C-alpha cells in the first residue's frame, strides 16, 4: 500500500488495519479513513464508468461535491467514497452507469 507517512503541515493518524473487498479482491485499509483513500493506497484509480460516454472516473474533488467517486458499497449505489469512512468487511464495487437500487430497498 502507498501511504503518506510524513507531511510538512498535516498529521496522519491511522485507525486499525481492516480488510475489505473491491470487485471481489481482498484489500487492506485503515478503519475510519475515506474508502477512496484506501482504494488509492491499493493502486485502484477507476471508481466508476459514466453512463452515457462510458468514461472512467476516479478521485477528483475529495470533498463530496462531485460524482467522480460514486461506487457501490455494500450493495448501495452512488456512495461518495471520498467522504464515506471505511469499515471492516465492506464490499466495494466499481459502479457502471447510474447504479441500480437493490430490489429489497424498493
């Protein structure tokens, strides 16, 4: 994993290391950090594919204002992974198109 260890201004405090899956592959991250940060540390750069033009999108604004980091998390589409904290056992998936709401949620 690629992690920032030292920064001249910011301080970094990582929670405990936890496992999660991304598109079926097990990965490690730190509890409480944004999902997008954990994905980036595991060399994942594409989070979704746009519905109309089929273009890949990844990390962009990092403050929850755009839609570039939308992913399917634990079956829920359109989750802003740049502001959603990572938890042990999360199932994170690349989002294709607009995302489908699970049948049991309708």
